[in-house]
C-alpha cells in the first residue's frame, strides 16, 4: 500500500550549527506537514518529543553520526541511551571503512550488536552505508549483511559526505533486499519528482533535509543549503 508522500518522509534536522530556536522551527515544520518522523540530533530528542507530542509525527535520532567509526561498545551505549529516552527509530552509520575493507564479520557484528539492543524495545534500526564511498558490489553485500544482522532498513547516505542517493545504488539495495529488509534513499532528494521516482521504485522511506519537505509535499522549489541533504 502506497501512502501520501509526506508519510514516506524522515525530515532531517541534523545540521550541527543549528541553534535551539532553529532546530525547534525545523521540527515544527515537519509536524506541520505530518511527516513520518523528524530525524534529530541526539541532543534534540527531548525537544522533538515535546514538539511532536499529540501529532502523527514520531521522533527518530542518529547514532554514530555522521562517520560510523565509533567502537561497537560505544554504539551499544548510545542505543541504550536512546531506549531510555523513548525514541521511535534510530538511524546508525555503519563503519563503511570496514565495508570498503571487506571486513564483513566486523561489519555484521557491529550492526547486530545495535540491532539486538534495540529490538526488545521495538525500535527499528536503519543502517546507513554512505553509498557514495562504495561500489555496487559493496552496496549489495552490505545490504545482505544487514539482513543477516537483523536490521530493519538499509539507507544510502548521511547527507554530509559525497553524493546522496543514486538510482543505481537504490536499485542494488532493493535487489539485494529482496523483500527481507526495507530501503531508505537519502541525500539529494529535494523535489517531488525525485521523491516520487524512488517511491515508484519500491522504497519504503525517504530521508530529506527539512528545507526540502515543503518542496516535496507542495511541488515547489526547495530552499536547500548546498552540501547537506
């Protein structure tokens, strides 16, 4: 079943330089458009919960963002903190340096440790590959690894490093997922046409910068700062 485009959106409020007031305004924009989640900096979880209270919009946060190079123990500690803070979803950056190294046992164990921590709390885990740094073969294998590790989504990009979602990268994810895990393109999705392109390919969620949400939902031009989402 396909939903209205706003219900595909994880509305990212992640720029590190944002003031409290700027973050609040961006979160409120997501609530206005009834996006699926606002994806916020960990320090903004409580703010987002307050502003989303009573709305259709849930709170997502990021883990080991944006580089994915924390130790597994640190990632698990973050996950436990997010459970205590009652977030609804978590987007974790995989250690894509280890993916590029072909160190698949490490990658699988790293993801599985976080998935196993979040699963009893019913919190979905989305795993970010930073696909612009990977070959299609690496994207395919990383998707398979995420299935094996018990993650709930694979996600293309942080929006802060290189090119965002590409059609080829998303096709590779969808083919490798084979219905066993959900797929979330993110990065560079700034208008309704591109958002719909990925939805029509069969993805399950879209990661978009907060300033792109009105453009995607209303069919206008995004006021997006170059280099982020």
